[in-house]
């Protein structure tokens, strides 16, 4: 079989030449448009990378300042006051609230060296404070009583909740 001799006809030659020229022109337009879009994308990515670097540097500065501020605030946490509450005194028929108040004030006086001390130091000595309170005996209405530490809370105010027990 033979290929038809279409290459000799001028109409087919013009069609094929137009096809080739059109393909080349469309390829050049495609390359131009693709290049422009890629350039825009590269610029956007470059701006975003610069913004990310700036934000990371700013974040690092803020984190460092935040750490320094936390360390400074940690050093500033001190004990401001002491609050003592004695319960369970009704069990022993103590009607004298003045005696309970004096016992609370006596315990506050014993704990007063903790005022203006670092909160962390006081918390680390919690066992010593509890033993000191539980070994303390107090005399109310000619009877001796000891304390059992029910609860102790450490913050700028130390709150101590004690149960009264009859000493042996």
C-alpha cells in the first residue's frame, strides 16, 4: 500500500505548516504563562519563608523573656501570712473560745519564722513543720492536748488545719 501524495497539494502543505506554527506558538505561550505563574509562586514562597523566619525569631525572644520572667516570679513567691484553724475541740467539751484562739495564736507565733521565706523552701520543710506541730502540747483548762495535722496548704498564705487530741 502506498501513502497518498498529499505533500504535493498546497492546501495540505498550508494546513500542516499552520499546524506546526500554531503548535510552536501555543508552546511558547504556555512556557511564558507557566514561567510567570512559577515566578509568582516562588515570590510568595520566599515571602512566606521570610515571615516564618521572623516569627520564629520573635517567638524565641518571647520564650526567653517568658522563662526569665518565670524565674524572677518564682524567686518572688514568698509567704505573706499564716492561718491556723483548730477543730474537734467540741469533742473535749472546751467551751472557752478564748483558749482555742490563744492556742491558734501560739501556733501562728511558732510558725512566724516562715513569714517572708521562699515558698519552695517552706514546702520542702513540710515534714519538719508537721512534726513540730504534732509534737507540740498545749494546756487548756488544766488538761494537756496535742495536735494532729489534718491539712496544710502552702501558698502566699500557709493554711493549717489541726485536730485537737487529748495527750496521754
